[in-house]
C-alpha cells in the first residue's frame, strides 16, 4: 500500500479568490461612479472645485491601484492554499501584497485629508480649525511613518516576499495592528469633530442631527476598519497566508471605498437638485438678524454645500446662493424656488 498524499485534491483545488475578486472589483467601480458625479457637480454645476475634491480624486486613484495589486494577488494564488502554489506564484503574490500595502495607506490618508478639508470649509471656531490642522498633520506624519515602516519592514527589502534571502524582519503582525489602531483613533477624531463644528450653529435639535449625519458620513468607514482587525488577527496567526488573506483584502477594499462614497455623498446635493428639483430644490438659510446682520457680500460661498462660513466667523446654512430677507425666524427656515414654505427642513 502506497503512502497517501499529504493533501487531498479538494484541499489543493479550493479557491476563495474569485469571491474576493468580485468585491475587490465592485466597490472601486461604485466609488468611481460616485466620485465622477462629485467632480461633475463641483466643476460643471457649482463651478467651484476645492482641495477636498482633488484629494478625494487622488484617494480614488490609489484605491483603484490597491484593487489592481489585490487582483495580481488573486492571479498569483491569494485565496488558495499555499501548498498548491509554485514558488514563483508565492513570491509574486507577496510582491503584490507589498505594493497593495503602500497604495492602501496612501488612499486612506487622502480620504481623511479630504474630509478634514471639508470640515475646514465650514468650521468657524479657531480652536476647532486648529484641531483640524493638528489632526491633518498627525495623519500626514502617520502616513510617512507607515510608508517607511512598510518599505523597511524587512532588510533587505526583498526578504518581505522571498524568505530564502538572508536578513531580518520586524514583527509584521504587531506593526499591522499598531497601524490599524492608529487609524481607528484618527477615525474617532474625525467622527467627534463635527460635534464641535455644530456648536457654532444656531439650529433646532432636529436640524443639528441631520447635519451631524451629513458631516459624519465620512467616518462610517471606521466600522469597516474595526471589522478589518478581525481579518488581520486571522492573518497574523496564519501559516497559510494566501488562503487567509482574502478577508483582509476585501475588508481593506470595503473600508477605502465606503469611505470615499460616504464622504462624497454630501457634495451631490446641487446635482440632485437639478435632477429632482421638487425634492432637493430648497434653500436653507440663516436669518440675517440671527447672524448680526450679515450681508450677502460678507459671505464666503461654497455653493454646493449646506454650510458656509462668513468672514466674521459666523455660519450660513443654505443650498443655493440666495439670502431671502423675508426670512427672519429665530433659527433655520426652508424656502423652495417658488417661495417660502411652512414646512421645517427634514
């Protein structure tokens, strides 16, 4: 009787790659569609593209680059047991993983920077603006250290993908968890900042809740960041990394692209107002009496958002550049393009 093979044919032919690839492809496509609508809105309709738009476009480019790297991982065996791969496939898969780590961190950094630029467009309080700038500096410094520690996690660098090379590597799982933890702290900071931004606004509770949701959408990706930790834990304990890595890859894709989508949705109001005027064509504005008699010339406009900041540091809430002098209620009022309405916003 011959010796049975160490691994069954079913084991060697098992493949989670196609399922992972469907997620890796689908989410960047959706994100690209949303960002395209964002750029059309800002460039063609509003004619006022800003730093947050260009940084989000950069985030999308790096997200697509991440997906391409992950696609190469699938092509070279991600989702299959390492025992079923050739040495060349294993090395190529780890090379693609190495590149995807860089692209992922660049995309994640630009998403957060874009969200902060969005906050700075409306933040009036000097302390809140300082907090935004400090957070941005922290994010950029963290991006630098993440890049350097990822590149030089093994010395020489090629040892990352070829363990036959003589050299040393840091504890890579510990490094991944440390960076993931820092990212979650940044996400929490991004979620908390809108509370302080809205303290400057004279709004009803319901209106503040709606605006809080709008401003907090960009932090929704933090949920995916937390779920990604579980996948990272599995990989950190794995002796079959190509089989176990699809979870990390797919959650990374979801995290990046959900962040891009959610942070871009609030910028589409001007476009939606053109497509669905009866639903979205409203003017939300702060009364001039309530803001120390601010005149139209004193307002620094960003015409596609519901929030603008006056030169004097007060906040004007609107969706169109119309300051209706007939509107003098103690908080926000809503008027349609035909005239004042008695309905509250919401």
